[in-house]
């Protein structure tokens, strides 16, 4: 098996080719968390293959850069699980579990959201952020789907983007329960899945169809 076939056989996002001819290996992480076994495996892979170290990405993932082709299989084998566990990734902050400003349990909500997104086949990639308070450390308002906590519940946003055409997400609901928030998110994503164009991110989708259309889809009574 050649290198190209080897990479295709790995989970999505596990290995990325670099311009200098080396590779980046992405250990499997969720919500920026690593256990002792993964820490030790990454350390061992870096040390035994003479690599420079690791890099922390803004997406709350660890990157092992500058891996030569000759060491790629060894590094992937040493690390173990690599690539994305879920198709749509969620960024979450510590929230009430670990931050004095946190007003809701953002890590638990982020975990639930990531698992819920497994059900969706969407027109384009989806970036989501779940923050425990309005400080939005998980960048919720510039994500396709955003959640941030307040004392009396969650605020839900939709259609944000942090790329070269920055767009703040539109607020769909405030001070709702977690169950209500997830219901709203699901309804918005169903509408997006049904009417979005291929590779059209939610920011451009909302600009095209209008916020009123999104709100109508989300809050109208489901048909029997």
C-alpha cells in the first residue's frame, strides 16, 4: 500500500499533507480533552521519531507537525486513535464546571450537541461553539450554531461565521432550557439541510433565504 492509499484508509482529518512534503498527524480528541494515555502516547511518538513537538490549534485539537513520510506510519501507530470521532466538531469552554464566570454546564451541552449532530447530513461543514456565559470563550456568536449560557437558561444563535466574511449569528432564542435549545437547533438544521445549497455555509444560507424564513421554519407548528 502506497502513502496515498494509507492516508485514505485513515479516519477523516487524521493526517494532513503539508507544503514542505511532511505531514501533520491529528490525535483524536473531543472538546479539547486528553487523558493520560493519549498524553503519554503523543509524547512517545514525538520522542521516538525525533520530532520537534506539538502544536495546539484554535479548534481545541493537538497537531503533531513536520512528520516525515518515513515516520508517518510509526507516529500514527504510536498515537493510536487519530482523526475526527464525529463529522461535525463542537468547540466548548469550561463553563460552570471549571470557570467562575460560567453560568451553565457548557461541556455537558457541547458533548450532547456533538452526539446529536451525528444524525445530520448537511450541505457544508458545520462549526459550533458552546459557551457557559455571555463572554463566549468558545466563540459561539461566530459559529454556524452557537449556544451560550445565562443564569436563567441558554441563548441560541444561528448563521455565524468567523472567516473572511465575518457574520455574527442571529439570535433565535434567549433564556430557554437545554431541551428547548436543542429542539430549536434541530429544527434550524433540518431547514438548512433541506434548503441549503452544496457547500453553502449557514451564514450565506441565512443571507440568501432571510432570517424570517429560518424563524418560521423553527417556530411554526410541526405538521402532523
